[in-house]
């Protein structure tokens, strides 16, 4: 401190400048131990002072305790492990386990064979005094679809039970590395005031991750991992995540958030939401309410903004969060044999909920009400039914028509459809076809202009609706035979009532089957009775694909 200056305050918290340093290791260990020993929200409902039970190891895991790293079986064994969350990269694929090299990986992999990110993850795992490390490319047999499907459905357990997840947040690929080294300038600033001269330490600004887990504002150039779909659930499901950024370490758990410089301490929005979804009691499914359904739709909206290398991974990359949502339920609906039909009425009688390609049977009318703010075209080949948000490669939102921010919930609307059954056909662990069978009001829709339709029979074309299209298609390719399936209507106690419809066209290849084309919002006009209009419309059984 220079003479003549009075030290009023100094809020500077220096970073180590090297995330591979001893100081970084010690800080990461301190954050983790504090979380495990003192955070109630991070204990998965365990009673206080109860001795923690070590989790069961995943199917396969890397033993990093010896110089020669081995891929070992976790069957019947319990221990702690670290998991790695990373970008694979587009130029070169990381070292992977296949049916042809699994035997050699079990015998041992020399350290120098691993790419830089993997090497440094192994080093950090050892410093944390952990024996095991889980890396997706090595612990899942990449060319075995049966194994890949089984392990992808186990993601919720693998990440949720890991001691810590090491996130290569600033790395673009497996060759970029986990660690970073940077020297940030911390000059003194001299300020003269009427009372006394002040000396402050100013630190070069460190770019932090967004406090709101919102990918529209995330810059992939600084945090490439946060823009990836698989990393979305890895981050939210892990009890503790250690982010390796360009300048410092950052730590997240279910209860707190820290960084080395001490300025980024608020929990990310998505983490708050997933905490609400995680069931804490055995009767969770029986008490699932509108709030949890709304949280599910909010997570879907956030997830839809992420990026995938393979469009067919859209639902698998979200399956861990789905399994968490339905963790205490019986057999998953989107599961099992090569061909399955889910009778949703039977499931509801048993207190179950059915998962329908990204939607839930208990809230199907509102779950179908998704919109596409930025139009593109559906990806090919097929990987999700037209009625699922997973069929859209871009971001979606719920209840946000142009000029309104209204969000629909069971508190404000009455459902107008009855879900009869859901059919999913699977091959080699992947869905190759899915359909919904519903009963509801189906009305003829006539396109007035690009964004407006009238609904009803020729004598009753009095209900006009605003169209939100699903795809960016030329007018001539949208078809001409339009139908509208009523999803829900605003409750009578609301001054302005509206009906929301699915806009459909018949499937050319299958008689009696419809495809989704968009969403229609019809507001009640002056002196027009929406309820009376609905009563005179035809009730039909409709199959959607």
C-alpha cells in the first residue's frame, strides 16, 4: 500500500491464474466437501447424520488409479466417481470404445493415447482422490445400438449419482484441454475524494456464464459446452459441477454457486427448475400438479435452444431429465419392446403418467400447444412425430403468440381432447414411428390468408383464428385440405375466452391419419359464444403422426 492512501476497502479476490494449480485443486475440494457435508438440498433426501451409502458404479467405468487406465465393469460394486461433460468436436472424434477394441481397453489404455481433455480430466480426478472416471465415448460401446440405448436411458443415474461432474466448459473438442492458464492484471486505482484519498484494486473483468440458463444469450465462442444438448441434462442432473473456464474454476450444486473471483454466486435458472422436478417423497407421482407440468414445459423450451450434431438424438439427449421427472414411476412409457401400445386410461387408473415423445399424458392438451418463434424446416429422416416439439430443429416456446406473453396452464384452461392411446414402434432401441389417438372437436379450417383461418362448416365459418406455422414452407407446399383439432379453451370466468387448435392436414400415405402443421389461436369475437360454437361441432376420433 502506497503511503498517504487510506485503505477503505479491498474486495479483490485473486484467482490462481492456473486451473491446474494446487490452489485450484484445494479450492475445488473445499467446495465439494462443504456441499456434501452441509447442504441439505444436495443430500437426495437423506436424513441428517445418516451415513451416506456409496452409489453403485455404472455398467462400465475407467479405473484411473494406476498409470495404465483400464475400462472395468461396475457390476455389483459401489464407489464414488467423477463424470466428464465435454464437447466431442466436429473435426476429429475422441477415442471411443467399440465392439472391436473393448477387450484392449479392458486390458489397459496408455495415458498418452488419450486426447488432452481426457488426460487432464484423469489428472484432476486423481487429485480429488477418486479412483473412477466416467467418459461417455469410452464407457458406452459406440457402435452397439442396444448398448447405446440402454446407457443413454441410464444418464440420469450416472450423472445424478456422480461425486462430481468435470465440465470442459471452455473447450471446443476433446483436444482443447480442460485446464487453462491466464494472468489477469490487477492494477491499483487512486481516487481523490473531499474526505480522504482512496486506493482500490481493479481486476480485469472475467466473463461468467449466464445466471439465467438461457441459450439465446449464451455466446458459444466463450462457453461452447453450454450450447450443446447433451450437456444440458448433464449439468442439470449432476449434484455438483465443476466448470473449467478460460480464466477460472466455477462450481455449481443444487444449493450454491461459486467462482474463484467471488462475483458469480446466483444459481442458474435451469438448476432451480430441475431441483423442483426431483421427487423427494414416494407419493410424488400421485401429487404431480400444474406447477411441475409448467416446469417441464419451461425446461423443454430451454433445451430446444441447444444444438445437436445428430438430429436423431433430440429425445435421447433429454431422456435423463425425463427419467428424473418420472423416477418413482414404474416402467417408462417410451421403452421396452420393438412395438408397444400405451393405454393411457389404464395408466391413469394406476396412478401413472405416460411419457409421449417429449409430452405427458396428464397434460397433453397444453403440452401440444408449442409454437415455433423462428421458422425452419423439419429435419429428415424421421426422428419424432409431427405433434412433438422434438420434430423441430430450432427452438420452441409455449403459449407465446405474436403480441402476447400468455402462458397456458391447467389453472386457466379447460382441455377439449381425450387421449385414448399412444403407439410407439421401436427398432434397435430407436423410435421409428409414433402416433396419438385422441377424441375431440375436429373442424374444417379454411385458409383466408397466410396467417388467418376460419373454422367450422360452411354455414358456421364465424370463428376466425391466427395461425402460427411449424415450418418455413412456401404457401404452395403447405397443402390445401386443412383441419383444426380443438386442444383447450379458456375457463368461463375469464373475460376474454379463446380456443387453441392444432392445425392439421391429412397424411397422404395413410388414410384417416393427420399430420401437424401449426397452431391456431381463436379469440372470442363480440357477441359470439365460444361454448355454443364448440357444442355444434363434430366430435371425432383422430389419429396423429
